[in-house]
C-alpha cells in the first residue's frame, strides 16, 4: 500500500513537471499580442526596448553579404563612403495570436542598425 502511494506521488510529480515545461515556452515572454498590437508596439523600436518587453529571443541570426554580391548585382557594394549596415534577425515563439486560441509558431523581427525594420509571422518553420 505504501509503495503504491509513493509510486502515485512520483507519477503525479513527474506529470506536473512535464506540464510546466510544456507550457513554459508560451509564458516565457509573458503577454501575447494580436498582429496589429505587435506591429504597432514594436515596429521601429530598438533592441533594448524589444528585450525589455519580450525578453531575450529564442534564436538569432546575422545577415552576411555574399562574397560575390557585387558581381551578382552589378553594383560596387564595397564603396567606402557608405556606412556599414548591420542586419540581424531575432525569433520569438508563440508571442502573436492569429485567432482567440492559437498563436503563430514563430515571429521574426529584422533589425537594421539596431531598429526593427521588418516583422514576419510564421507557422511553417
């Protein structure tokens, strides 16, 4: 009888921990937003503002110019007079709702020189 109770407690505790881990990603960023709310709140904002409101991204990527970019475009892209442009993408999971019950799997924020210039929502990644 006592071993059954201990086993039951272990199963119950294990289920509770698994449930908490499964839902932690949804609540990690805190609030969820509609598409319009997200765009109006975060478009044009700095990385500092985004990090303060959404936390650290789940994934990041830096854009890299291909070595043959000038040949492909037919333009001199190595002009020393132009300022360098830094493009970075940040990815958040389950932050934006597209209906009352479901969220996009991934939201991409594209930063150009530390400002959000593009926002995209994905379910197919």
